[in-house]
């Protein structure tokens, strides 16, 4: 283990104050909210490139939320956020749900390299002191992209495999006095599986919430995201509503079109698919718009903005777009030759459309080569729970089924389906999520299916 990060391991395995010579975690400066109260924060030094520990180093941010005193301590669960550009803060609004699902477990939440308070790809433009803080102002994009090309050696170190090796260092330990669980959502599932490939992680259980498709997929990669959201959107509506919607899309210069966020109703409705309570309003919105009434559209747009603001991704916790673009282009796009003409043609008859395929065309960021770990599964898996919603617009249900079948060759895999569930089940289907995770932790039989109550 790298000696420069030994203090991080000591922090994780020893009670605070047990070793006066070991570096200590600090009380977090932002623990005023009830969910974060009492949490401990640390910055951990790791090599930029793990194959070169004597070279440049970067900093990783880590937060630990101790288990409630209401339960006997049982261990710890590492929570890996999605993205790839989302910081650990994207999971903070769900702390109470995770505490119900993992009673007696400390919650340990890292910021992946390139995100949150960890070192960034563009340290100048993504600094807290820059015009948009950790986000990028319009004038910062050019210098940021330029710096990515100017130092390709550094840029290419912000890969999934390097981030997986970070996790190996952070999770290294002797005896933590309890179980060690690993949870990932969306990109976090991809990172968790890569980490189990490249490290000897001593993990007692793995929970995958919104499992990404196999990395070698040519059906469910990011370049085909419009096909996925279109399928999910159609499945979420009855035939009568679809007929009205097609008629609505044929309208020209309708007054309601000015009320649509972004001006494209197909993209706006696709965005609503991630929030079941808002998704289920789409038929009523279509019915109202067909009658010239935009009030339900306006109200839903307002509620959508509120829902986005509650995801913990504002201020200095904004998604790290340079990292998103780098990893998407390098590892999650099966069609690097994709043209805008192809994107437009594939979206021509779609009722729901994603902006992601268009962003992959001439994205303007460098790509790093895929390494020997790409497309492979861990040699062995601990007990594993895969949780997937049938109406997930980000990680295809069929792709998760396919991937889970492959993973079953490496260890015991339980697949839990949430009917009409969307993405990030801890958020959109908390009752099903907590029940399935509790059963899994206890070693009980996890139900094959669950359904959250329909939204009003």
C-alpha cells in the first residue's frame, strides 16, 4: 500500500482518538443538515497514475457518516455515486433512505477522482474560486478543453480503471469489526465491478442499483440513448395517449410550445421519465395541451426544476462535465464514428429524445484507449443483489438482465425487479429498495418483484 495514504486506512479502521500519532478525520464543515450531522471528512492523497506512485499525486475527498446509536454497529457500506461526473453529494439527499436500508452500518461516500471536492481534470476552470465554481462558465470551456489536450498524460489518468484503483486503496484494511458492503448506482455499478477486477477487495456483499449494460454492448450504449428513452416513454403511456401525443407533435407554432423547457417537448418528456411521479403526468399534460391548456405543463416544469434542485448537485457539487465527456467518449460509446445525420435520422420518428447521442458527435474532448479490463467481469463476486426498474430510462432493463446473467458466472447473483421503477431506486422506489436490501443483508430470500404505489 502507498505509504502516503496509510493514514486514510488508519482513519477507517481505528476509532477516532485511538491512535494519537495517526492523522485524524475532521468534523465536516457542512454537517449542519440533520442527515449529515456528526459526519467526518478527510482528503486522501493518491497517485495520479497508480503504476507510477512516485509521480504526480491528486487528492480524493471522503465522507463517513457513523451508524445511528439506535442500532448496534454491524459494519460499513461504501456508496458509489453515478455519472460518471456526479459527486458523492448527489447521494446526500438519500441518506435517510440508506440508513433505513443499512441499519447499523456506517455510510462511507467518496468523491470519485474528477468530481466534487476531489482533484479535477481542469483544476483552474473547475476550482471553487472560478466564475461558476466547480461548474464551467461558457468562457471556461475553451481553456478547459485546451488543457485536456495539452496534457494528455494527465487527462487520460481520469479513467475508470484509475478510479477503481483509488477505491482499492481507500477500502484496504485489516479488520473493521463488521461486514463491508459495496453499493453502486448507475456509473457506480460500472466502477464497482471494475474495482473488483483490479483489486483484491474483501467485500461481504455487493448491491447494484441500476446496473449498466455489458461494456461491449452495441444495443444499449450511450449513442443509442434516444432509442432507450423512446422505448421507456412509449411503455409508460396507454395507446390513446400515444395517439394524442403524435397528433400534438405534428402541430406547428402552437402557443404551448413556448412553455416547454428547452423548447423541445420530446426532450422534456424524456427528462420526466426519471421521476415517476412526473412521468405519470405526461398523459394528462398531452390531453390538456390537445385542448389548448398549458397549465399542467407549466406546473410540471416547475416541479421538475424543484426535483432537480433537491438532488444535491448545485453549487460546488455540480456534475463534472469534463469527466462525463471523457469517460463517455472513451469507454461508453460504441460508435465513435457517429455522425449528426445518423443521430437526427434515428430520432426522426421518436416520441421521446435524448440529447446525449448528439453530444457524442464531435464532442471535442480527447479519448484515452480502452485497457485490458474493459468488457470483462470480475473473476469472483461476493453475494450480489441487482436491483432494476422496468422503466429505467438510463440503464436499460434488458441490458441489466443481460449483464446480470453474465455476472452470475462469477458468483451468486439475485435479481430484483421493480415494476414501473425508474433510475436510482433508492430515490424513486424507496419502499421496494429498503425491503430488498434489508432481506439481502439478513441473508433472507429477496422477492423477485416489487412495485411502488402508483403516483396520484
